[in-house]
């Protein structure tokens, strides 16, 4: 499986040298050994998107301001 559900992930597999019977062997050519890891990406990672702060709820002391914050893919 990919190590990430978005960009920057990688996949790994085990590559071993075997004879025709499936037993471990030592005479494989190292130059032709397949890669054991490759990158994998499922698109950009989600990120926070946010709007501007709204008006204060009070003209003085202890008011609050809010803004819209959403997680976007």
C-alpha cells in the first residue's frame, strides 16, 4: 500500500533472489535487481482554507470574531 493517501507517499516490496524451485539463491545479477521502493501519489494533500474575520460581536470588551474554516482536498 501507499504510505500516504496524498502526495509524497511511497510503496515498498521485498525483492529476493530465488532459483527455479523458489529456494533462496545467491547468483542473481545485482544490476538487474528490480526496485524495492517507488513513489506513489494520490493527488494533493488536504489543507485548511479560511475566510476573513467577521465583525466583532460587541463594540467593547469580551466580544468575539469568527471566520469560516474548512478542510479542502
